[in-house]
C-alpha cells in the first residue's frame, strides 16, 4: 500500500492556496512539504495538523492505493 497526497494539493488549489502556504498555515518544514509532494510517508501528527488547519478529514487529503495501482500511475 502507498499513500498519495494529490487530494491535498487539489484541495489547496480549490481554496486558492499554494503548496508553500502549508509552510505558514500548518507550520510544517520544507522537507516535510517535499515528502508530501513525493508521496513519501509523513508522521500522523503532520496529517492531524493539516486537517485541523484546513478543517478537513484525512480522507480529504490523501488516498491509500494498492501497490499495483501505484506502479501503473
């Protein structure tokens, strides 16, 4: 299984925000933003902080895909 955060970036786009806005709004670091952009694992505390700041649920910002789907995409 692999997590993908494209929903987070779609949500930001719909709200007129940029990826870099997460640095100030959520208070995450640049390396954490890079991990999100690359679909790499991040701490659940980060997911919690993003959800609180954006008033959303984890399913609104990420999706868990089986390995077969990850390889095809």
